[in-house]
């Protein structure tokens, strides 16, 4: 089950909502900063979850005003997925690892430029996560949501630090 589906089920644990309310709740939680959520797919996912018996339509029936509630089966599926997310370590699939694999294909000056540029992007990323941390709870997001932003920021910082180290190794001719 995708993260989006689990997030939708989780957003409905507190009670029924229509699609727009689900989206607003996910935005309030800042999921765009730490989860691969396409907000445009929420309505499709709601329909699909309903067809699978994980959600029930409690009001309306078509369009954005349809109100959904999580079913007992949906609660059980949410719990199964959540337990799995806590217990199973999944590799982070990042195309950057492909770039590292072929770093020997770039001339030294281009590789160092790419490293500098990536560090700048990462710096902007953890600055954005830090800004989001400062503002998300002010909008009413639960405090525990901050932890996803903290982890994202820490991951960006770890990659930033690694890039600093590899830049030194490239400059000294140790890598590639």
C-alpha cells in the first residue's frame, strides 16, 4: 500500500471528511516536505479505497463533496501498514546513488561543480524544512508531525556533510 493511501486512512481516523478536508489535513501536516504525495491523486485514492471496502461513503456520492469514513477493515489495514512501516527497514531509492555509481565518468572539475551545486540544493532543502518546522505547528499541526520534518532535515544535513567529505577526497585524488 502506498504512503498516500496510508496517509488518507490515517487522516480519516478522527472522523469522516470529504476530499478537500483530507487534502487540507495532509497539507497542514506538511506531508509535501517528507512524503511522496501527489495531492491531485487524493480523490482517485479515496474512490479506490472506498471500492476496496477500506472507506465508506457516508454523504454524497460523486464529486468533491463526497464524505468518506474509515471502515473497520480500513482501520485494520491502516494498523497493519503502520506496524510494517515501524518494523521494516526499506532502502531509500534515490537516483543520486546512480550518479555516485558513475561519478568516475565526469571530469574532476565537473564533478566538483556538481557536488557544490547539490550541496546548495540540500542547504535550501534543510532551510525549507527548518522554516516549515517553525511554522507548521503555528497552523495547528500536531507536534509529533514535527518529527518527520526533523528527520528530513537531518537526512539532508547528513548528505550535505557526506558531500563535503567526498569533495575533499575528489580534490585529493582519492576518489573516483
